C-alpha cells in the first residue's frame, strides 16, 4: 500500500530530477547530446526507483529498488564527473553536491533497512 506521507528522499530525488532536466537542456544547447541523454536517463531514474520502492511488496523488494536507485546515482555521478573534467563541457557543482547527499541518504536507508 502506498504511503503518501512527506518523505525526504522522495522529495530530494524528485527535485534533483528536475534540476537534471535543466542541466541536460544546457548540455543539449551546447550540442553535447550523448552525455546529455545518459545523464537524463540515469539522473531521473534515481527518483523513479525511489518512488517505486515506496510501493515495494516486501522489505527485500524495498532494499532491492533502493539499491537500483543507488546504482543509478553512481552512474549519474560518473557522467557529471566527465563533464567536470572535460574542457568543453558545462558543469554544475551544485548538482554534484546534491547527488552526494542523495547517495549518503540512500546508503543509510539501505543499511538501516537490512538490520
């Protein structure tokens, strides 16, 4: 059953996805289509998987969905790092900071859910 209470990680990942959309539009305006597409997919998938975890069928299903979200976060971090260290790509440090917070929260939720 779905729980519609205020949820920090759901809200953070939704807001992050909106910011990812804006950043990928900036990349596309610079004609960086391949990386933009990768960041768009992985960056918005974090929140989609967190949202899906809210309807998990079991504790193990919940943990599994959050682990997928964590993997998508790692992938997003990789592509943002490529932007950071590539001379011709725009970069947004605030996105990386927000993503690091999301990764820490996901790790904490996963580890506390296991115990």
